[in-house]
């Protein structure tokens, strides 16, 4: 199996993970971006499917959470399977690597989407739906970084994948850029929505205007 790993050019045997300082933070950020990729794909798919099919808020959130875990585990598992690892070995590695990180991101992400007024009912064709989801995923990433940092420092979490010497998924720099753009887009949408709500609240109803004349 080791020969297969080296043949794929992804082995980093002998390279110890940092346990403190900026180096540890950088590893945690990279690991969280990797985890966020699968989590976000599942979350977006679940939210879109649930909204399009008219699911209840609870049903939509449940579907999004289930697909987030499925996509997250898959993104970790596929490179290991391609490198020649047996499925029986891959499953516990994926669970150990991603479970806590995905759980934190899902709690934060879905809590934000549920709290934003009208976000789940807004529909796929609205800026509010995509803006609130983009903002929520960006904040969920920030929340998960310290969790992954704590786990990696103790040889847990992403450290389970690192010990295999196999790494896959898109470039962390690319994913990081998308996260920043998602935060900016989501923030702009939510701020615009809040300002619009304020302007509506300041306009008196037609009947009240007539009564004051």
C-alpha cells in the first residue's frame, strides 16, 4: 500500500504536524478549508433540493446536514481509496478526520440560515437565499478553525488523514478565496436586506397617512 501512495506523489511520511504557533494555525486553516469544501457542497445541495421541493424548514435542514456529512466524508475518502487503501481502513479515518469539524460547521451554518428572517422561504431565485447561505458558510468556517486546531495539536482530527500521507481535494488557496468572496457577498446581501426592512418600517401605512390629513 505504501508503494501506491508514493506512486501518486502525495506521501509526506516523516513530516510531523506542528503542535503550536502559527504553523499549527496554518495547518488547521488548510484542514478546515478542505473539510468545508465537502460540507458546503452537501449543504448547498440539501438547501437547494429542500427549498425546491417545498420541504419544511426542519426537513430542509435535516437533508442539508445529511448531505454535508456525506459529501465531507466522501471528499476525504476518495483520495485514500484511489491510493489503494481498503474501505475498512478508510471509513474510520474519514470519521476521525471530519466528524467534529463538519458538526461544528453544520450547527453554526444552519443556525444562521434559520435565524435570518425569510431565508429558508426566500426561494432559489432570490439574493436573500444565496446571500444568507454564503454568509453562514463563511462564518461556519471561522468557527471550525479553532476546533480543528485544538484537535490537530492533540494528534486527532485531520491528523488521522495526515498520518496516511495522502491528501486530496481542491487547492486550499482557491477554497479560501471563495470563502472570502462568499463572506463579502453574503454580508452585502444581508446588510442591503436589513436597510430595506428599516426603510419599509419608516414608511407609514396608507390608512395612517390619510387619517393624519
